[in-house]
């Protein structure tokens, strides 16, 4: 469905809200303006995250958001074209097959560029297959919702990244009251290090003389990037051997360096890989999320997640690099001959499983604070939730008095 052009904003990932008939809703619904996670978590899950509840270890909700259960998971029969085994699109397919929803709104590939996301409204289960796999970039997903509701598609599922899920949840009540939304299932993906599709093509060109043949790329939990090509080749590149120092300092936009919800805390279920030790990682956040997972029955193999290694040293090293990089990419300048050795050691002695996921969430919190303080310090007070400061505190980044929100800063719902 065609949508209007968005206004220019420095911190905006074009989630689609600014292209609707009420773009002024961005002011109260945007993750980058004045998010209120405790209130939104209460609205969606019935309670805010609790540092000492849920998950396998005390403290997991501080890192991962409200949880009912957490699993290492994989489909018994991985689906062709899926990013991992295809749990995400299979959940949506099951919703359509079982008649629980009228449509799924998610990102498919653009017809002219497989790496460019394009919002699609899927009403037939068999059409979910075309949406499998990861695209790099943004596209106005939420602009599809009100037109879909107008067409009578009133029971919806949305698959989305965190900076799309926050505004979706912020307008959910209004969608129910004014636009006839009857039910909403939200399947969330964790998200970090996204960039514009054009920039991602530049990155592919550094990895291969034939970037046009690369059909799959993933940053794996064993510290390697996996690449697959159209002619069936697979290549693994250790993170430390990536050509990051050849990328421009602004390769990742400020949005993706400063966003505050890595694990998609407002989804009903989050499907990622970080805590999955080579498999997928499923975070069930509420009863609706549990019902969603139940739709997969025996198709999915679930095991309790595990954890190994110690994250503190790796996170401290990341912070030191980040501070040295002074706004550029936190690449490690080590002699070329040491890199393969360290790349071999990291998957063996570095944090693994849930400890890897905690490390990445803490790194993201540190990155948010370092970049925002440097580039847009006035935003820290309104944009950074308290839990991000709690994650950063053990590494010496402490909330300054002028970074504490005043009572008057409390946001209102856009639907009021
Ligand atoms: C930009 C990006 C960054 C990510 N970073 C992490 C990370 O750091 N850690 C982690 O654990 N997981 C991350 N993920 C999620 C991970 O890559 C897998 O998508 C997830 O584990 C689901 O795998 P699957 O096999 O179940 O997905 P599939 O069944 O293959 O389905 C993939 C789903 O992703 C959606 N999608 C694809 N591209 C986009 C996009 N650009 N924007 C919004 N939706 C999209 C598709 O619509 C589809 O529904 C990221 C995903 C994206 C899109
Ligand atoms: S709500 Fe969406 S469209 Fe509006 S400013 Fe935020 S990211 Fe951009
Ligand atoms: S990294 Fe953050 S801001 Fe960037 S696309 Fe992902 S959720 Fe959105």
C-alpha cells in the first residue's frame, strides 16, 4: 500500500507512524523521544521488569525484560530460507493456519533488492515463506496497520524490531478504540547494529568480490559472521577479522547506536539467537506469548538455556575500545598475527549462552550512553530508561543528577 513521505528527523528509523494520518503521535509514541518502559511493560505484561524474578538466574529481567519462560530452541525441521530455523515465520504461519488472526504484518524482501526490507500484509499461511530471512535497513511497517484495519483485517499479528514495537504498543489502545483492532499478537526480534540498506551493500562489498551473490549473513553467537552465497558456498569470518576499520565512522546511524531495548521487551514473545548457543533463543513474556509458542507443538525442540564464561572482562574491553574510538567504530587495533589466535580463543573461553546475551545487552547499554552523551547529551535525560543506567553502573558509567528525569517529564499516552 503506498504511504506518504516522512518528515526528516535525526533520531528516526521510519517505523511508519509519521506517515499515518496522525503523525503528531510520534511525540508520545517514539522510542527515541521520551519512552516510558515501566509504564509500557505494565500495560503489556501486567507488571514492569523485576530484577529478581523470572528466567534462570536472578537479574535476568534487568537484562532481558519481563519473562515467563526462556528457551534454547530450534524447529525440528529447519525451514528453507529462514534466518535460523524459522521459528518466527512459522509462528506467524500457525496463527494464520489456525484462523487466530486475519493478517500478519511484517517485512518481506523488496522485489529489486533482497536485502531491503519491504512491509507486507500477509493473509495466506503459504505466503509467510517469502518473508523468511533477515533484511538490513528500515521500512515503514506501522503505516500498514490502519489501512489493514480499514479493509476489515481486525485480528492482527505483527513481526517487528524494538523501535517498531514501542510505537505500536503506544498506539495499541487507540487502535482498539478508534480503528476496530480486535486482537494483536506481537512477535519481536532482538535488534542491534542495523544500518541503511545502501550502507549494508558497502559492507558486503568489503567481504566479497561478488557481493551480489551473498544471500545470507548472520553475526553468530560463536563470534563469527556466517555468509552463504547463491551457489551454495558457506564462509565463516571471525568477528575480529572483519574489515570494520575500513568502514566509515558513521556506518551505524545514531539511532542504532543509542536505542535502548535490545531484546524487544514489549513483544509477547521474542525470537533471537543470542542466548541460544548456536540454536535459537525464545523469550516468552506473557500468556499470549505462551499460547503462541504452544501453537508449534512438537515442531519445536525446547531446552533450558545454559550459561558459561564470565562477561565482565569482555564488556570492560568493549567499553575501553568504545571510549578510545571517539565516535568511530570500536575496532580493536591488535597486530594482524594475534587476531586469528584471539578469534580462536573467544568462542572457547568467552561468555557463552545467557552470559553472551547478558554481555551483548550490557555492551549495548554502554554504547547508548557513550554515544548519546557525546552526540546528543540533552537527550539522555528523556531517552534513557533507568534499567539502562543500572546495566551500565558496574562499568563506571553512572547517571549524573542532570540526567535524572524530573516528575514533569512523565509522558502521556498518545491515545489520550
Ligand atoms: C536488523 C536485525 C538485527 C538483528 N540483530 C539481532 C541480534 O543482535 N541478536 C539476536 O539474537 N537476534 C537479532 N536479530 C534477529 C535474528 O536475526 C533472527 O531474525 C531471529 O533470530 C529469527 O530467526 P528465524 O529463523 O526464526 O526467522 P525467520 O523465520 O527467517 O523470519 C525472519 C523474520 O524477520 C523479519 N525481518 C527481516 N528483516 C527485517 C528488518 N530489517 N526489520 C524488521 N523485520 C525484519 C521478517 O519479516 C521475518 O518475519 C536481528 C534481526 C534484524 C532484522
Ligand atoms: S515514532 Fe517512528 S516515525 Fe515517528 S519519529 Fe519515531 S521512529 Fe520515526
Ligand atoms: S538497532 Fe535499534 S534503532 Fe536500529 S533498527 Fe534495531 S531496534 Fe531500531
